[in-house]
């Protein structure tokens, strides 16, 4: 055990800086940007925690990870036990340690944040999860004796994977149906390699398969089998975690020109279909020289940084509000700026222009100013008359949000949806209007976060277990 320093001295220890690739190098490659803390750094960072009695950080975490508990295990140098402690409530620490917005959750309320910098909780989470995986310390959990109950999980994003992991441990037979040819949801098709290496998501899926979860990839529920047909095939309960993968568009003239992608298509081609790896794959993707990405969220940052790495000379973010309102994680905005992405704030495209081949060649934009707050609480952007100008572009990526995937809702009679087409589910049990059918993640909330999807999966698994054991007679 590392000797603890007196509490008053802990505040003097500076927050550890995560080593990372230099911007001038990384803007040309797809390798992960931050390298992770060294063991020495992790021990120093863990020693900063004040072990607060009222644990505000735990309350700030959407799944209430025992943060001081796992940090204390780091100080005991028992990193595998620290990873297991996190996994009591969060099954995906290696993923969440990389992509969770800790700066808005556990770290923003850390007591140290008031006068100093908060404990780097996310860095520590990533450290223990990586240590456990790289040192092959992951142990298969005890699996309860078979219950004879069968569960179908539709969609293999963080929500579906969490349900699968929790229910297999309880002795149920679990099959995951995934429309794409690889499981992982947005974690594999959306978030790029330089932020979340695919081998990490694959390791999570392999671990579930080792526990006994069956994966049926390239299987679109609602087209090949419906929810009712799954019940007819003998599944006793069904979880729907189909996410929000339906891209929204601007609805402005010229949007159908060649060279205008949805972020979904652009990132899927680059990540899942591996256009980023041209030595081994010949996936077609348009390589723009002047690339404009429309939007200000994580998807926009991922797209613009991908465009740079695919060879863009100029990569622009075009966003209609100001940087303060951008929904992307601060770290992603910062990384994009360091890499040379050019930010055109308070700007909205109003029209795309094409050449005689139907390819986009420029975009007409208008400058905006911020008016009164709208329903989202953010100040509404208002166009400034006469401020139009033209941007030369040969590739545009539209990253202005996604709607729910509609197929399962359309093919499942009696499944209640709201006005955005999301499935309505009880917030505590995730039960839908159909008996035995549960739903969670983005398909219920609309586009949200990995940890909220995983948290919904935990709740659903608890309720599904109760249902399977109490209401399904075998
Ligand atoms: C580019 C991008 C970057 C992001 N970055 C972050 C980030 O940094 N931090 C963060 O916390 N969140 C981030 N998010 C949001 C986060 O990834 C999502 O909130 C989360 O993945 C939702 O999980 P889910 O399990 O609900 O669905 P998804 O991850 O969307 O998974 C749903 C799965 O269901 C499958 N599916 C859909 N329909 C069917 C069907 N009919 N039959 C079978 N399978 C089906 C889909 O193919 C998909 O694999 C990002 C999102 C995007 C798009
Ligand atoms: S609030 Fe910060 S200092 Fe206090 S227990 Fe949590 S991580 Fe440690």
C-alpha cells in the first residue's frame, strides 16, 4: 500500500497530465491520441483524493460508481480489484474512462474542483481497466445455474451489451441480435479509433461471448424476424437497444449533391468499414481537400478530426451558435483545435452549390447572432441579414444529430412511442407498453451518452430478471 499523505498536503499535489501524441503527428494518423497514465502517475493521482464523507463525486456519476472505493484500491496497488469495484455498477470502464464527459459528471462536483483541479477520475478509471485487460487479470464471473429462460437483446451498443452481461451471469440464455456485421453499436461504427481503439470494444464482446452470450450479427430485427416472431421462437423476454442511428439533415437546397455525407455514413465508412486503413481495405470514401463539418457535438468533432486524418488540407467546423454552447466534450474541442481544425462559429449554411457533374463545390453561409434562450435553454441563433458569404468546399459532413431507429417500433404492434418516435419505457424498470419487452439507451432517450445507455441496461436487466423468475413459468 502506498503511504497516504496528510489531507492538507494532498491539495498541493498537482493533477497529473495524461501523456499524448503531439498534434502535428497525430493529425496524420489514426492511433489513439492519449497514451494513458503511467503506474507512477496513477498512484500520485490517486493520492490526491480526499476520501470525502459525503462523496459528491459518486452522486455526480450517473451509475454511482464507488469512486473513493476504487481509488483506495489503486493506492493498495490492487488494480484488478479496483477494476472489479467499478464493474459493480459500470460494465464498460475501459470505454467510459475514455469517452465519458467526466468534466460534467463526477469531476465537476469533486471537492478539489472548488479551489484546485479535480481528481482525474476518468484517467484513473481508464488506467485500472487497461491494466486489468493488458495483464490478463480479467476473471470470468460466477455464472448462476441455468434458469431455462431465454432472452433476446436487439442491438449491441452499450445498453444491449450491459443487459447481456448482467443477465448471462444470472443464468439466463442470452442472444444478441445486431444489424451490423460487428457488435458494439456507436462504439465501433461511430467513435473513431483515435479516441476508442476497436480492440477494446472487441475485448468486451469477446468477454461476453466467453461467458456464454451468443451474438447473431448481420441480423436486422423488424426485417428478418419481428419481436413477435422472437417470442414465437421461444424467447421469454426481449430488450430493445437499437439506438438513435437515423441521421437528421439540414433540409436546405443542394443537400443531395455528391460529396455531402451524413456523419453516420462518413464515420461508418471510416471506422466500421475501415476506410482509415487503406493498406488492408479498399472501402470507398470521398477524400475532400476542403471539408466542412456541420454541427458542434462529439459526432461533429469525430468527423472533422477524421477528415484531417484522411488528408483534408482545410477542415472546418461550421456551427450556428458560439463555442460556449457546443455540446461536444471540452477535451474533444481542445484536441480538434490543437490539430488545426478551423472553427467557423455563429455560421449556418443555407445552400449547397454543385458543378455540372452534381458534385458539391461550395456552400453559401450566413452569419448568426445569439438572441433569447430557446426551449433547450441555449440562446437562439438569429441570422444577420446581408451577412451571406460563400465557402469553397468539396466535402460536407452533416453532423446535426440523429433520430431513433424506427424499424422495431413500426413492426411491433402495441409498442408505445413518443412524438419523436422514441420507445416509451418506465424510467425505473425500462419496461415498455408490451409485456416482456424492455427498452433502454438512445432508443428511449434520444441521442445521449454511453454511460446513460449502460445505466439503463443495468436497470432493465434487474427488472427483466425479476420478470423472468416471477412471471415466466418453466
Ligand atoms: C460519433 C459519435 C460520438 C459519440 N461520442 C460520445 C462520447 O464521447 N461520449 C459519450 O458518452 N457518448 C458519445 N456518443 C453517444 C453514445 O455513443 C450513445 O449515446 C450510445 O452509444 C447509445 O448506446 P445504445 O446502446 O443506446 O445504442 P447504439 O450504440 O446506437 O447501438 C445500437 C445498436 O443497435 C443496432 N440496431 C439498430 N436497429 C437494429 C435492428 N432493427 N436490429 C438489430 N440491431 C439493430 C445498431 O446497428 C447498433 O449497433 C457519441 C455518439 C456518436 C454517434
Ligand atoms: S469528491 Fe473528489 S476528493 Fe472527494 S472522494 Fe470524490 S474524487 Fe475524492
